[in-house]
C-alpha cells in the first residue's frame, strides 16, 4: 500500500502548536475578555482539535469521503446543540397563555 | 469433494452443526439468526398486547391491576420498538439481501456483524429478565423524574438492556455504511443501486448518528438511578425536559430507522411485480436520504406540551411538515410506476397495497399531530397511539412481511402456499384497520393513552378494537405456520421465482456460501425491464 | 508461522479495499463517539448557562496544574502514537514497539493523575450524592457540575482504559511480526481512536478546569 507518509517535521510542528495552544488557553483563562471568556476558550480548543484531526489523524491527506465523514459528526453535534438549546433560550420569549404579538 | 457437489452445496446445508451457526460470520446465516430472535420478541410483545386488549374490552379495570397494566404496555413498547421494529427489516432482510444486492461476498465486517447479534441477544436477555422479575412501569419512553426517582420497578436493568441493544444497532449501521461504500461490485454505481440499498444506506446514517445519543441518555438515566446524583433531577436544578430532548433526538429518527427500510422493500416489490423501472428512480433514492436528514430536525413535536418554549414548538411544528414532502414523493412515484402497468397480484404485492393504504393514513394523521394547535387537543390520546401504529406497525410490518414473502424462496430455497399468503395479507390488513381505526375516534373523543379503565360510553369502540386485534393476531400467526410448513413440504424454489432484476435473483436459491460463483460485473441500472416491452398498454 | 498469515480477509478483493473499509469503518465509529460525548456536552452547556456562578465555583475546586499536566501528557502521547504509525509505515518494528510503549506509559500516567484527582474530590466530599458537602450556598446546582464532571471525565477515562488495552494488543501483534509496510491497518485505526480521545480532553480541560478564573 502506498499511503501518504507524513514527514516527521510536520508531526513535531503540530505537537509544538498543540503545546502552545494549551499554554495559551491557560493564560487566556486568567484574562478577562468579558462576555468572550468562554468563546476564546472554545475557539482555542476547536483550533487544537482541528490540528489533531487534520494532521495526526491524516484527514488532510485522505480522500473526500473521509472529509465528509469527519465533518458529519461535528455537523450533527451542532444540530443536537442548536435545536435543543433553542428551547431553553426562548422559553420566556412567548410565555404560555400570553396573547401572540401581532 | 467441493467440486463434485458444487451444484447442491449452499449456505444452509454446508454445515449442520449448532456451532457452525453460533460462530457463523456469513451474513445470510446471521440474517436468519436475527429472524428467529425478532420473531420471538414479536411474540412476546404480541402477548402483552393481547393481554391489555383483553383488559380494555371492558370499561372497568377488572382483569389486571393498574400496576400490571402499566407494566404490560411498557414492556409491549420496549420489546416491540427496540427488539422488533428497529432490527426487523435492516437486521433480518438487510443482512440477508444487502451483500447479494450489491454483488458482494459479505458485509464489510462479518465478525462485527456476528458481534452485533450477540450484543442484541444480551440486551434482549436483560430486558426479558426485567420482564420476568417484576417488570417495568415507566412506559417505553423512560421519562424522568418518574423513571429516575419515583418508579419502584427495575429501571436500572432495563436502561442497561436498552443501552446494550443500542450498540447492536450502531454496529449494524456502521457495517452497512461501509459495505455500501466499499463493497459494491464493479459497475454497481450509486445510481444503479436497488432502492432497498439506498433505503438501508439512509437507515444506517440514522443508526450511526442518532443511536449514540440514546445510549448516553439511558446511560445517564442508569447512573442517576443507581447513584442518586443529579443529572435530570429538578430538585437539584436539573431539567427533565433535557431528558426528553435527548431521548427524542434519537427516538423520532428511530421511526425512520423502522420505516425507511420498509419503504426500500416496497420499492423492490413494486418494480418486480409491475415489471418496470421505478418511476423517478433518482427522486425515490434522494427522498430516502432527505427523510433521514430532515428527520433529525423535528423531534420537538413530542414536547409540545412539556415546558418547551412556544417558539421552539412553532419551529419544530413547521419542520415536521417538511417530512411529508419526501414521503409523498415516494408514494406518488410508486403509484406512478403502477399506473397502466400489468401488475401481477402475487402475495408480496398484496402487502405492498396494504403498506400504501396504512402508510397513507399514518402519514396524513402525522401531519395533523405535527400541527401545534391540534396536538394540544390530541396529545397523549389514542389518536396518537393509532397514528404511530399505522406508521410503525401498519407501515413497517407490511413492508417486513412483504419482503419476507418476497425473499423467502431465496432465503430457504422453498416456495410457500400462495393461497394462504393471500389470506394472511388480507387478514392483517382488515384486522389492523379494525384494531386501530376505532382508536382514532376514541382519541379524538379524548380517551387518554395508558389508562386501564375508561367511561362506559367508549366500550363499543374498544371492543371493536380488541376484536380487530384478534383478527390481526390470527393474520400474524398464519404465516408462521405456512412458512414453517414450506421448509419441509414447499416446492423447491427456482433461482428467480418472481422475475426480479436484482443480483440476488441471478444466483441459486438458496445461495452458495460465498454468494457469487463468478465475479460480478454490473452493466445496467436496477430494474432494467426494458422500456416499451411491458405494460404500456 | 505467524509471518506467513495472510492479512487479506476472504471477502475483500485487495488489501487496498480492506484498508479503505477499515478506515471508513473507524471514522463511522468515531462519529458515534462524537455523538455520544455530545449528549454529555449538551447537558453541560445547558446547566452551565443556567448556573454560571455555581459552575465557576465548582471549577475552582479542580486543580489547574494537574489538569494542564494531563493535557500535556495526552498531547505527547498523541505525538508518540503518530510516530508509532509513522514507524510502522516504514516497517521499523523496534521503533514501532518503543513508541507504542511510550504511548501506553503516558496513557497510564494520565489515568494515575486522574485517580489522584478523584480521591481528592472524595476526601473533600465533592462526589454528588448523600455525602456531598457544599458550604457556599444551595447544594443542588453544584452537584450538577460535579455530576457532569464525573460523567464526562469518567467516560473519557473508560476510553483511556480501553485504549491502553488496545495498545497492549498492538504491541503483542507487532512483536509477533504481524505488521509490515504493506499491512499496518490496526495500528493506524487504534491511532485514530487514541487521537480522538485526546481531542475530547482538549475540550474537557478548558470547559471543566478553566471557568471564571480571571
Ligand atoms: Cu416524532
């Protein structure tokens, strides 16, 4: 089988980026970004996860089908989150028994 | 040795030992092991139903206690949903037919396939253990906080049983996805695949994407039940409606795990018995995927009367209507295929007609229930019960029985009695309508589900329903008898008794252990009946 | 002879097809893992939005140093796992074994730290249930935080234990010369699994340990 063999220096570069990301997320936790504290933490985590998926898990070098499958999990996760949280987020928009806004 | 008897060696007679069955990795044998298992579960679920239909023949609660009644409908629901409806078409017919239909030697992961059967049996065993040691009274929906805090029955074991069974479904879905992607014979392009394969693909997507959420939901329920820590417990600030969201994120799409493969069977049957390519093939294929995807956006219609926000209710109500579109596409295209074709009315085709009628009623009443305002009136009444039985029993079982009759000669190498098959198809159809049509009326009049007694003025309709259930029961029992009878006394089946165009009909009945003796190369699309030759009269 | 065992199963036409099937199967499995952990993250998000202060207080009882250390341990283990796959691709048996062994040791280190953390929670009565003690107000919502803390890290730890078993299995197969540059599929598949488990922790660490620290 002639699969793509990822050069070692890419693995080490990704490793360095992941360690830096860990340091960054700890540092960021002690800064006050106001409303954006959680967002910053999640964005850093998403970037780190993407690096792992693309390079350590070889998705960058895989065919389209693997891209689709790798994305599908995360898309469906967002469906689960978005459509569930839609309910608690909007519970007091239209209280039961109140007249509909016309 | 093998060369001498090559003509007669098939997957059934190649080895008779029990061991060769219990350790088989042959998808055809695993399909048969599922067939035996789900038949047993169907019988158990059916006995529960028989008992509570007896109870409901009289207005007073006189045959069983209220507690027993709760256990009866709970186990009926759990057994029928998780151990019959979900595995029936995919795990029995899908396992047997899928590799044959795409020209493969087996599914992609044969050992995993056997593992999913064992996982299924372990989950089923635990659930039956619960049934025998005190039962379960939460309803098949396991709603918290009743299930987690107040129920006195063995919710923990039942949750573990369902959790384990979920993995059987996940593994089957995973196996089918990879099989369809990677195991197709040369020339079997996506747009040449039989529609049953498309339907199984859509089903597998749901199994893989939705079932894990059910698994974690019942796992959390089990943890909360076992340790008393707060997950959904409102006393600690938890949200029981979160449980409902997570439960229905799986359990609404689960309806499509049940109905999509049945629809795939119907497509095969319509094409074969009308001798025609399915009208609008690509639309029917795409509608399977569309149903699978849209089905993920509608679960909130089960929560209209919970504390779910009105806004979310409106969104879910609107999205639920959308499912009607791909469902209608299928129904229209089947009808268009039949239009002016020379239909041969053999028994599988009778089941097709039954499916169409029952699915139509079930689907249209689904639109009624998806309407936010109307559901306030109908919620948790017999209208809902009747609706989902029309889809899940009317639809799914008609497809399953139709498919079983269609592929029975291929599976067993024997023909069954066509006359008895027609009688049973008719009995099932009549019995089913007699059972559930009165329940629409009862529900509309306001009879709530899950009660063991009711006001006397509803007795007539309930007696009708119970009478229908007995007809239905007979309709289901007759096939068990004549199909078993056919194993010994049935005429040997030819390779292609129906004139089907699928690859499974190009090989012997029953097939050899490795399915295809010669390499398969596909040169034309499914249902290549040739235009003009048939039916345009 | 172990070496002569043909890795191609009877129902595949080629090793290439078998590899592609295994890879797609593994990714399908990872989708199910994403959705399963997703159900936990969903409840976590909901309750954190509902009780932001309580979740911050609960988070303050977790040890950032141990959490960050474990994050680093897992990242290093992901690197050694990637290097193990790389060595297997090149057919370097001894290197493969060494990297798998390092990965296993790092995984066990992670679990060891987890044991320290859990026993600390036990001593401080922070395990939800009858023994739970909370001095900073209503003891209800903090239990939600810790319920999710234990369920999420617990499910993750179970995955680590399974991963450790898989690594042992791979080491045994490698030692028996089952792999070659033409066939190393199990190593790559376990690698995918191991990296996935690392990703879960990449999210768990900031979401559980780092709330409201400023
Ligand atoms: Cu629904």
